[in-house]
């Protein structure tokens, strides 16, 4: 039965990430485990697949980024260390760097968040328009970063 509830598994995984972050005292750097974050992100892939064939490439790209971070988690335990390593190596902006892949995952998660906010606020009408709006919002945010 649990296999039939991917949204619930995804929500629980991200709620657990939130709980882990909230355990850090205020003012202390939150050191989120890379493996836990990657695992939670891996649960999002079926949701992207539900958006249809237009998003096939997006899903393939997303899965590749998640797999990269899962592989990185074998040698780096927490996100800040991974980012610091990429900064020291001067590869943050290089295609395929772990930090760049992390940014791509964040943008995808932001798009999905915006999509669901639009759906909930509208009473679930016109899904395709909200999907388009979410994509445009994330793309415009990425130009600012």
C-alpha cells in the first residue's frame, strides 16, 4: 500500500529534513546530511513524470542530478562541506559540479512548490496554465541568481 502513496512518502521525507534542520540551535550553521537530502529529492521524480511527455527531458536531467548527489554523499557527509569543496576547487559554475547540480535540484523543487501553491489557491482549475507559470517563475528567479 505504501508504494501507492508517493506523495505521502515525499512529504514525510521533506518533513523529516525540516525537522533535522530545526534541531540546530539558532545561529549555528545547519549541516543537512547529503544522503538524506538526496533521498528526499529522489522521491520527487515520479511527480515530474506525471507532468507528461513534455517534461521527459526534465525528469531525466533531474534524476541525473539526484544520482550525482547520491554518489557524492558516499564521500561527503553534509551539504555545506560539499559546497565548500566546490568553492575551493573553483568549480561551482562548471557543468556537472555537485553545487551546480544542487542548484538545479533547488530550482526544480521551487517550480513544483509554486505549481502546487497556484493549484491550491485556485481551486485546482487549469493545471497546464499553472505549470507554465511555475516554470516561468523559476526561470525568472534563476536569472537573478
